[in-house]
C-alpha cells in the first residue's frame, strides 16, 4: 500500500469506461501493466487495472467517472492510496468493470465454473447411491 499526492489528468479516450487508470511506473511499487489496484481517497474507492504513461511521475490519468467517484477535478491535486488486490479483488474487478469486452466473458466463465461444479456434485451423488 502506498499513498501519493497526484496531479489529476484526463484519461486517454481508449481508457474511458474500461476500468483503467494510468499511473507512472515509479508510483506502482514495481507492479506490471494491467495489475488491479484499489484506488482510494478517504472513504471513496474503486478497483482499476493500472497502466503506465510517459508524463510526469506525479500525474494520474482518470476518466470522468473515476474523477467523480473520488471527487477529483482535472488539473487539481489529490491524495490517493494505491493497494494491490489479491485474487478475489481481481475477480471482483473482472465482474464489475463497465467494459462489456471484459465483464461478459468473466460472467460466462463464472457461470461455466458454477455449472461444472454442480455437475460434479450431482455426478458424485449419483455414483454414491
């Protein structure tokens, strides 16, 4: 977990609505691209896949929804805490990200695993009789 003061910038158009945030590599605790972080300011937080950028290292690029969630304004400054999430946090991000190219396959995978587990349980029950 790391806390930093960031200058708030506008996200590139490719990142809007995709649950992505751009943070300079030096502020990511060595995390690779697409690592999922919990980004929080006070009691407001959200999950995001973090990518890099080549601007100043104290700049964070957020889309309009993320800025609204944090109460940040473009061109302003904000204190943020970045925390890497574990497996459950990554699954939660995949299932809740607004981008349909991400959340639809994630939901299909979840249902496939659930139905597969149900099939195994029913199969084991039928063999036990």
